C-alpha cells in the first residue's frame, strides 16, 4: 500500500508542463536577394541592337520584381497570420 501511494505521488510530481515555443521559419537568404544586374549595351550605331537590349532588360526587371515582391508579400502575410494565432 505504501509503495502504491509512493508511486502515485511520484508520478504526479514528475509530470511538469514543458512550455513549447514555435518559431515561424526564417526566409532563406537566397529568396530575399534583389534582382540581378541588367544587360549593358556596347556602343553601337544600330538602334535595333539597343532596342533589343532595352526590351530584354525591361522584361527581366519586371518579371523579377513581380516574383520577388509577390513572394515577400506572401511570406509577410503568412508570418502575421502565424503570430496572430498565438
């Protein structure tokens, strides 16, 4: 009987709550990098060459800007939602 009481008392005192803190994952640094450099045009007399570089740079910049900005906005919103749940 004494052993049963000792076992019960020991089991009740041995159980302690362990606080768990969940941290929202950080963004990998590669995803937070800015867009790359745009292509430079060597001096030329042909306007078509200059125009091709300008069009390529314009497309590259806007595609990268949308991708990075949208991803960063999505991550920021998910982090806010995660922190508001606590």
